[in-house]
């Protein structure tokens, strides 16, 4: 298999670098938490009870013909492969760890994932490239309806969909967008943006890992509240805030071009130089450099690289992907060498 | 970069904490991150609700220490309210009923609201709608009886029966 084949096999739909407003929004995600009425939640359930939940969800999904989904039992999957799914954002880090009867359904282009026995019995997720929350919500809701034909979800007239954690009760909806905001970072406006966003009922965190870094100026913005507001309101709010953030980032890019042109060009070209010639690159450094070069492409400063390549590299250079592409486990130092090799090969392809 | 805590190992964990809108960056090695609880084994966000719950529910916990009622447990899954304050997770759908009294203030604090205003499941939602309809018809029937309009009352009674029969057959 050529590197191209390997990369194509590892690149999911949302990493394609396409979709509306893709120069700033990498992806849109909708997650719905659902539970079966008469089963204890995974945190209180025995192995047998979790088995029963798996069985019921597998039956419900298999009995519908509209969407083609494949089941993966995570216990049968090597750790590296599970980490790969985490890096692609298809399962949560918690879901990838040891535990009974955890599974996931995926569709062919990895746009849909349905986690079984995560914090809730069912976590429906739809992940699409660019800013397209409405389409993403519609698909998630359709899948929800399909499952609900076969399963009685825990639902109360007052509190809506009941979930394991009270922060998810009500709609069970978590809508989020992953945004690349290098110019707001460079102009030191990110703090102001974060404060404003949190006042609008949204939360911001770095990607890759709950409570982890925000390197590469990539942030995930999502709704904080799930009870008392309709799905429509939650999504409209996130949509309009996202559009404002896109506007702000565009303004900051404009400002950089007008006021700091030579510094910005220098920074972007240096980053491109390191990516092309370094012998070792850590995943943190790679994220920062890739972020700079992506900005360079989006601003028209670098024009001989397909912009899709940089979005891809943001995921391909993560540790599990590097090891998968090389077909074996690697030490940190080996990974850093292989990472720079991969980047250099990919930039020339 | 070296870990800011032990100054010995490579910092592989880069944390960005946003507290009151102010951004702080911390660089730690994986070991130190785990030891300081910044990178829990469960993979939870250190600022997640679970980790903040104990803080939110402090008065509750204190009242537990001074003796919350014994038997204050969910009859279905056995979870006590104290257990809930420890990990922030309910054990089953019935917990919501069991701890009903304490949920309004908690949910109000988390969400600012206490009543669901979103999607309703179609099948179960249909059942709920039917329940509401039956209740309305019963009120109507009572009125009819009060007004000695027995013919109408009988008509409504049949309608209720029909609805109830359908409901059971679902
Ligand atoms: Zn350390
Ligand atoms: Zn319970």
C-alpha cells in the first residue's frame, strides 16, 4: 500500500478540509445522550446489565435499513486502533479505555458514530466538515427517531431526556464547532473572545483531550446548557456566535496583513521551512507549525500547497496515527522522526 | 520543554485553564499531570461538573455528615444521594424520581431552568399526549355528570375507554 492509500484510508469525512467556512471552522458536531428506560446507567450496571444494553441497541440499529452502520466491539480492538478513533474524534477518550461491553457503530465515511455504554447507554454523534450545524442536527435527530422506534428512552415530561449526568438532562444535546483562530491568538484577542463566548452560555476548550491543550489555536465551542431551551434555540445560538467569531477572526487576519505583514509572512514561511526540513518534530510543535502554515494558505501567503493537506496533517500527525501509518509501536523519539518524514512526504505529494 | 513541576521529564501535557476568562498555561509531564489530578485516569475534564459537584453541593454534604436520613437511596439501583454528590452521576432513570425534591435547585443552578422545552420522543410522546387527553376528558365527564347530562357523560366515558384500550395495546 502506498502512503497515499494509507492516508486515504485514515482520513475521515470531517478531516477533508471542506465544508462551509472551512478556512476557520474545521468541523461541526452534534451529540445526543440517550438512555433506555428500564436499564441502570453504565456507572451502576453489572457486566450482564451492560451486555443487555449492548444487545438491545445492536438489535435496534440492525433492524433499520435507512442508515448503514457497522458495529465494532471495543474489547476486540487493539489499544492503538482505539486511540486512532479518539484522534479522529469518533469515540471519547473515556470510551477508549478498558471496560465491559463498550462498542461503537460507524458509517462508511465515519460521519456518524453511536457509542454504546459510554457515560450514557447511547451517545449518538454526527461530525461533518465546516460549519453546517443544521444539516448535522437533522441527521442526528433522524437517527434518534430511528432508534426510538425500537427502544423506550428514559424520558420525563418535566425534565426531558434523562441522563446519567444532570448536566446533560433535557435535550441531551451537545452541539459544537471546532474552530481555527490563529489570528485572534496572534493579536492577543483570544481571551476577550473566550470571555464573551462564556457569557453567551457557551463553553470553550482546547481540542484533543478533555482538559488538554489548545495548541495550534484550535478551540472547541459548545453549548453549556441542555435543559429549558429547545434544540433549535441551542443550535441557532451556537450558529450565530460561530458566525461572529468567524467575522472577528477574518478581521484579525485583515489587520495582520495590513499592519504586521512582514512579521506574519516571516512567521508563516519559517514554520513552512521547519515543517519541510526538520529531522524531528514533536506533536505539539507540529500542531503549532501546521496551524501557522494553514493560516498562510488561507491568507494566500503560501499558494503551492493544497489547503486540504494541512487539515489532514492536524490529525495524521497525532501519536496513534503516526504509529498506525508506520505499522508498529514507536518510542516518542522515533515518533518525532517519523512525524517529520510523514509531513515532508505529504507536503510533496 | 521540561515539566514545570519536576523539572526533569519532558512536558507532554499542555493545559490551558480558563478561569474567569483569564487564560493560564501549564506544562507538565504525564506523571506529574496525573499526580496533581490534572489528567485523571478516568479521562475526565478536571473542570467537569463531576469535579465541581462536591463544591456546589457543599451544604448537602455537610448535612450528610451530620446525618442525612438513612434509606435515602434509589429503590431501583441503590444509589444514595451521598454517592451522587461524590461522582455526580445518577444510577438509573428512577433516581430522578427518588431525588426529585433536591433536583430543582440543582438543575436550576446548572441550567438556569428546570423544565424541558425540547424534542419529545414520538412513541413515548404519543403516550404522554394521550394521557393528557384522557385527563381532559375525565374533567369534561365530571362536568357532564354534575350538570346531569348523563347521555354526554356516557359518550365521553366510551371515548376514554377507547383511548385507554388503544394505549394498552401499544
Ligand atoms: Zn513532571
Ligand atoms: Zn436509581
